[in-house]
């Protein structure tokens, strides 16, 4: 986590996208590596160059998707929800728990089987609604936000 915690602030949960987000680029990379191996034994040099270029492109794509997966992070603390993203340009947004009105969770059958889904956070802020797609264990994020909101409401009242 790149955001600094405030005095007295504690982390309840860190959430990321599901690793399935990088599976497709890795499968394409493996396919290209197989093509490169086949082109290496081929008599035609052009196939070797084409397969090499495709393998490099697939490798860069997989690396980019992995980096994005690695730096996209949502953190629930006892006072706010932090949304961090970005590899070269870093974006950090805070949503104080008081401004969060609704938290929803949606999982398809495939998502329930593999443990990922979508979380929608509705706030009173300008941007209004944040949708997080492909999140690993989305119900944990929803439950953590609701739990922290309730704790905060009880301690204030």
C-alpha cells in the first residue's frame, strides 16, 4: 500500500483483482512460445521473426497486465476506503466511510466458481459510484466496508 495511514487509523482489509485477470495474457504468451519453438526448427527464417515478434508482444502484454494487477489495490480502514492504481502515474482516492451510502456485490456463476466478482460502492461524493470489476473475494470487501461503517456509527453515537 502506497497511501500513508493517518494517526489512529488501522487497516481492516486489502483487496485486489482476482489473478484470473492475468491468465489470458499468460496463455497467449505460452502459445507464442510454442510457436517460437516450432519456428526455430522450421526451414523458413520469416516464421522465426514473426513468432519472435509475437512472443515479445505477448510478453510485454502479460508484463503490463501483471503490473496493473499488482498495483490496483483497495484498502478498507477504520475511517475510509482507499483506492490506489497506476504504474507510472499513481492515482489514490479516499472515500470516507461517512460518505458511503450503499455497497453492492455481484457474482456470476463463473465468478462464484472461481471466487471473483463486482463490487459497487455508492457515495455522496462527486463521482457518485465506484464499480470494481474482477475483484477477488468481493463479498469480503463489501462485508468489511459495512462492518467498519457500523463500528464507526456505534462509536460516534
